[in-house]
């Protein structure tokens, strides 16, 4: 039997606050919070829609985890430390076993990053939709934006790229592999991205600009370049690829296409002055995050891609919700 809205909230979300800065959490008209002094508050909102951001047969535990992770990735891109989250959940039916699994995924991610659900809303909808507003703290004047890249800066990315794009193709049955470990790795990267919180915080003293890679490296890098009014030269062959990604595509051309334009990686792309190269790499190594230099900021207002020492243009820039179908 479906749960009522009040039963749903009380059963799955109304828990005693864990964070000391949460005075009153879920269950009243508003949450009551006690923000620390001398810190700025970063706020972001992301929505996940069934059929757009995840497949209908995605396990609810993975849906919950990803809904939190993609918001925390935005905080990471500003150098923020996560604190509070509000969840708006619209769904066709209030199924208790499904909700229990969803909340397990939400809790897996929030607990790992010491964030807490403090409120939200639940409504009936024909389409499953999760909207989360995440908040985090940044020391004053230390927020990293998209607007600070300077000519001569080096361009870096964390982790490996294209894994989630390959994972989506595998989950859709449009791509195949005989290696179950590679299949599991790539689909896991799609369903459970890693918010680079520690890396973002470590980059506060060094990065001149930063964004997360949600719609694809090329389209997100171009947004950063537009914000900073600069251009870039990117060596496509330097973009880091996982062994699993390389194994599922026959050609390096397809590997590069997916790595440059596939969405949902939620890695960080950032710029640093060349003289900060060694301390940056050491700082990210100290928090267990791999990092790769893929190019340089230039003054011409475009992004030049080099592949095999020749100019290269991929078939698409990346994912755009409102682009015309090709």
C-alpha cells in the first residue's frame, strides 16, 4: 500500500540532526541553521529526470547516490566544503521498498562527505524527478570561479574522462564488452560519479578558474573560456583515459570522441599558472586524486584541439538539454 506524504517524510527523512550547525532539520515548515562566521556560502541546484539523466531501470540506490553526487560536484568546482542539502522528490507512487533503497544511496553519499538533508518537498508526478539544492562553505575570497583564467595558464583535468559516456552506451546496449570488470567499472562511473571535494578544496590556493565536467569536457571548457574571455589549445592525446574505456572502443578516434564530449564524468577542469605546476600536482596527489595537464590558455577566443599534431573537430560539442536533435 502506498505511503501518505506524511508517512513518507516521517519514515525516510525525519531524522535527528547530525551536524552541529543544523538546529532544526526535516519535519517542520523550515529548517533552522547556524552558519559559521567568516565563511561564504556556496549554493547550487541540480535536477535529475528519469529518461534524461538516468535510465528507467537504474537501481534506486544509484539514483539517490547520483542525485547527491552531481550537486556536490558543483560545490567541488568552487572549492567548497559540503554542508546542507534540500531534496524535492516528485514520483508516480510512494513505494516503501523503492524509497528505502533510494534513501540508502542518498545516505551513502551524504555520510561520506559529511553533508545532511535538512528539508525539501515530496509531490506526486507522472515522471520521477529529484531536485537537490546543496550548500557548502568557502573561506572568504577563496571561491574558485570560471572567470579567472589567464593567458599562459595550464589546463588540467582530474581523473579519467569518457567513462560515464561509455557506461551509458553499455547500459543502453549500444556498446558491448566481453570483460565484466570493465563493464562494471564504466557503468559504476555513470551511476556513481565521484565528487572531487578534497581536490577542489586543495586547489583553493592555486586554481585561477575551475568548472566540473557534467556535459562533456569540450562544452564545459568552452564555458570556462567564455567566462574568462580567453582561448585554449588542448592536446587531445593527453586527455586521460581509463584502461576500461580503451578496451571497449576499437579506435582511438572513438575513445577521443567520448572523452572530449561524453557527459556525466563530474571530474574537474581547472587552470593554474605554470609556476604552480609542481605544488598543484603534489597537493592533488596528497588527497589521492590523479590529475593531468591537457593544454594551455591562449589569448585567441576559441578552443583549438590538436590530435596527431593536426587540428581536429569532434562531431559534437557535448550534451545540451535544449539543442536540436541531430
